[in-house]
C-alpha cells in the first residue's frame, strides 16, 4: 500500500495522544487553580489537543504529540479565561479552542517536524 497503513497508524496514535494529554492537563490545571475537578476544562483541553495536532500529526513522534496536546490545552484554557475577564461571550469556547489550539498546531510543525517523516 505504499506505506499508507504505517502513516495511518502514526496519525491515529499521535491524534489520540494529543487529545488525551490535552484533556488530562486541562483537568489537572483547573484542579490546581480552582481546587475542583470539572468536565468543561477537560473537554476544552481535549478538543484543543485534537485541533492542535491536526497540522503536525503525520510528521511528529509520539512524545511530541503529547507536547502539542498539552500546549494546545494550556493555550485554550488560558484564552478562555482571558476572554471571560474581558467579558467576551464565547459560550461553547469555540474561539478559544480553534484559534489558540490551531495557531499552536501550525507553529508546532516548524518546531517538531522530522525531516525523515516529511515525504
């Protein structure tokens, strides 16, 4: 199949790792700052991890996918809190998730892309 199965497995693993690491980080970060566990920050981090890893998912290794997921989650949760303080209404956190997570994902390609995986 020309390496398509191997590429698909790399993409699937990296996407899963980024989403899970983003969700766990956001939940831990929120528990640290607020003292309680909530579902909303976890889902925000999970979705931000998914958005952030879309750009580099086929050219990074597994540990880098975790870094991308955590970075996306941190930026999304921080952006959401900043928007709340600025009294900007974003009820489903779409701007925070897609803008900050997506921006970090595009930037992370330049940081983490491995030349041997870029074909």
